[in-house]
């Protein structure tokens, strides 16, 4: 009996340890790390890193990686957190070649095989597809009316090439319509919903709930749209920004969180309905929209209450030197 009790205690302690290592309650904390920055986040505060970016090569049958040495440096972070998962994110805004590759069965399978080769060569844990967006040429890339159907075939071929033991994920905008989610769900581990860049001042760019300042989309509405489209709640990872958008002529369009500050005559206001902060000028007009520690706490609570899979961050380098935002997320999801 005593031996049995000891075994139960050990098993419980191991379960607690592994749950903590994943972010608590198996919630993921996915951080994007880019090829063009120098900072590296604390590996112990993340469960997953998506390295940005890889691209479809010029012959549409393989992968090209930006700054391969930095990817190796990111993979080396696994020495500090043996549970950390590192994926190569292929795509990004303005990254093309997807439409041509996915439309050709031979090129599509060759691309998938090269993804597997890259995973093995760099000791990665999987691939993240960030095609922005199937069927759309808004980013200046080629597109086709067949992209949506071919995207499903691409995910199927990627899963076949990667096998069951590697991660396959995708980045999706808050608005749905670019994908047929139900057919790809058997192939995909989780979906990173980019619940940011939703608007610019005078509206919030990452509003959680609707308020008069939310504009045409909120994170909550984006999550519900994905669930209605066939994505299980547990496979949704809610994207949050570590940067803000400024009003033209007052602030730059993109400002890292650690550089955001209210100037003379300005003040920070918190929108309790939208659950996000913003900066107003002396006339009360929004001049900066962003997230802070308080808004991230509320978004983590939203993730817990709605059974979502976790939080995704674009991107880690925008945090303060003492990792204020990342530590807030880590603590809130324990």
C-alpha cells in the first residue's frame, strides 16, 4: 500500500511538472521570433517558438530560410527548456509562391518533402504555414480562385510528409473566409488567430470585446467565427500584439510596446468594454492603440474561460527588457 501511495504521489508531481512546463492546463504560449531582430526571449516562459520566416523558393518546390544561423540559435534555446517546441513559420505578409506551389501536385509534394528535410536538418518540431492569404492578392502576391481547395491539399501533403510526431499549424486572420477549416482540422494541431491589426486609430487594433471604439472586428468575434467555421475551441490559440499602431503624424504606424509612451498633453485610457488601453491627445482623440499587462491578463482569462488552446505573440522582441508582457502571460496561464 505504501509503495502504491508513493507511486501515485510521484505521478501527480510529474503531471504538475509537465503541466507547468507547458504553461499550465496544457495552454500554449507561442512566441514569434523574427530573423531580423537580435533579442531572444526567456525559453522558460514559452511552450512554442515560431521562427519567422521561411519562404516558398523561386522554383515553387522547396523552402528558403531567412537568416539560418538565427534559426539555429533559436533551436539552441531548447537546452534551457527541454519541453520547448520550435517551428519554422513559412510565409508572412508579402511572401508569395504559395499559389503556384499548391496548384501543382508534384511541386506541392516536393515542397512538403523539403519541409520535412528542413525539420530534420535543423532539429525542429514542426512547420507553421503563414500564407497571407489563399485567394487574395492584397499582399502583392499571386493568387487564384483555386487557392482555398489547394490549401487543403497542401496541409494534407504536409501532414503526410511530417508524420504524426511533428507539429503542423497555421496563422489565420481574425476574419475567416480564406480556408475551409473543417477539412483541414484532421491535419492541423492548432490555429494561431491573428487577433491584431484589426484597425488603426481612431479604433482599437486588438479589441477583445466590442465597444464604440472597436471598429469592424474584435478578437472575440474572430474566435467565434473560427469556431463556427469548424475549428474546435481547444485548437484556437489567440494572437496578441507586443506592439501598437499610432495615428499618422503623431506616432509611427508600428511601435514596439517598450517604446510606447504618452507625450505632452496625452494620457493613457483603458476601455473597460473592449478590455484594451489606448492613448489620447489633449482633445481626447485616440492617437495610439496597443495592449498592456492588464489587457493581456483579461485575454488570458478569456482563453481559460472559453477553453481555447493558449496565447500567441507577435512578436517577442517588442517586450520590455524585463519581459513584462511575457511574464504576465506566463503567470496568468498557470
